[in-house]
C-alpha cells in the first residue's frame, strides 16, 4: 500500500490515446493485484510489453529441505556463505522455506540478470553495502538498513555499487507484502499511531529507459523458472501512475513504540505478508518502570516459528550467546525460549538498547535447507542445539 504516485509522462485520462512524437501509440500495461479489484499501476511502454520471441526452461539447482525434527532452536552464521562471483538473484542462498515464504541470504558483487518474480512480492533487507536497483518503474538506490519491497511481477535488476558486496536478507512471499493493516485507515493512509508513514517511503522519481532488442528475463512462476526473451527491452516505460510500485523504507526511520514495562514483539511489526510478519528491533529507549525488566520474558511460540537476523549493535538478550553480525537465530513453535541466563537481572536499570535486528515470524513451520546446515553453528553457546541443552541445565541449577 504505497500512496499514489505519478512518474514521467501520462495522458490526462486512462485508456485514451497517448501518442509518441512520431504519431504512434504508446502501449498501456495495467499491473494490478487481486484481479482488477485492488491496487494497480498503469505503465506506458514505447514498445509492446507482450512481444516475446523465445521461452525456455531455466534449470535452477534443486532446493532440498527437511523439517526441523527433532525440534531444536538453531543458530546460523550467514557470513560463512559469503563467496565472490554472486549476483542478487541467482546467488541467493535459500535457508528456510514453507508454503508462504522463502528466506535466504546473498552477498552480491556483480549485476544480476533481469528478473521477475511472478509468484509473490519480495522484501530485500540490506545488511551492508549498496546497490542500484533498476526496475520497469524506474531506478532506486539502496544501502545499509534499507527494506526494498518489490511487487509481484516487477521486472528488475540489482547492480552493486561501492567496493564491498551488498549483503541482503531475502524474503520472498507467495503472496503480497505491505504495511500492517492496523496502521492504515480504510482508505489506506497511515494512521497517527503508526511507527512510520508515507514521508518515510522512497519510490522511483523518474523513468529509467533502456534500449535493446532480444533481451532475456528470468521469470519465476508457479511451475518453475523460465527465461523469456523479449523483442524490446522491458525498460521502455516513459511514464506510469498508480499505487503499485517498488519502494524503499529505511529502518532508521522506524519510530519504536515503548512503554513502562516490556512491550510485546507486535509493537516492532513493520510489514505483513501471507501468514508471516516482519518486525524491526531498532536502537531505542527501554522500559521506564522502576522495577521493569527490559529484556524479553521467557515465551513459547504457540503459533509461529521465530527467525531473528542480527544486523547491528549488541542484542542484549543474547549477550554471551555467540551471536554476531549476520547471525540468524531460529526458535520454532513448540519451544519455550528467552534471554540468556543472567540477562534479565543484568538488564534492570538499563535506559537504552543499541541493537538492530530483523525478525520474521511465520505461522507455518519453516523447513531447513542444506545451505542452512552448511552455516549452522552447533558448538558455540547460543541458540543452537548445544546451547539449548546448556541453557536448560543452567536454569535447572546444573553444570552445562
């Protein structure tokens, strides 16, 4: 639900003749969700967006995955997966998946192919580095702390900029991602209690026109991935308007909601998808009741698996747990978890937490891939299997 935008040249009325300088017609393309019953954008192409000259199967590696069974909390160190020669599309290393979402990590150091995900929206969170994202709607520059929301079926490419790879958490929905509905009015405006608003969103400011013929585009669809070859470059849009387009929100613009006592994770919610939510834990002042315990209480995920991607500062509840920049902890449904031993007492009297993390809670269990196993930390005291057993013994007064 980004607000209405108008970029480039469009005619006064929809679905009326809009002519090129040579007198020919620009070709309309209506991109809309839920049939013709929800948000949409109307784009004007110099060529025909339907002109495909070839289509072939693109064979991507099989994504083998297994259930989290026996049930264990887990700790992954994504920076173990850093390797040169990756792009932000084909280089994604999928770690966890279910029928609603795929969650992965990528450290990209080269431009990606043109890509279109026709199975759902994408949320790309930039841990570090920078890139220029060129899309059919225009270009966007992204950097550390940016969330990029890419609507379903948007053609785009990610071009890293700077001297270091762009590291990203990739969240691919089988459906749509948007702001939490409780923060929106009936007409889609952000309400006063929302932790961010329209002013914090960055959308394309001008068309990004590229010339070319016989241009390949990777398309993820319901049957797999195909490589379509277009007669004209898809980036031939001279103007568009509507409420459906890619946009960027930086986590530094998230205004944390705090209280006298510890607030539930729902106050950190930033986006929602089909049967999952995305939350931002940002640097903030903490609880101000004189007897408050600022770190989270022990809690059981009755209905969801909880994934935390640690991307800055010091996460107070996990001090001494082996958590580091780029770590992912997974606490599955059916497992009670909480702060490290001693963290609750140590946090009392704290006035501020300097931590940054992205959380994804899914309401269906997450399956673990072979790539997740390749970067799992099973020996450091932390949220992995060894640490889970050690923490249980400590709580019971035993030696680990």
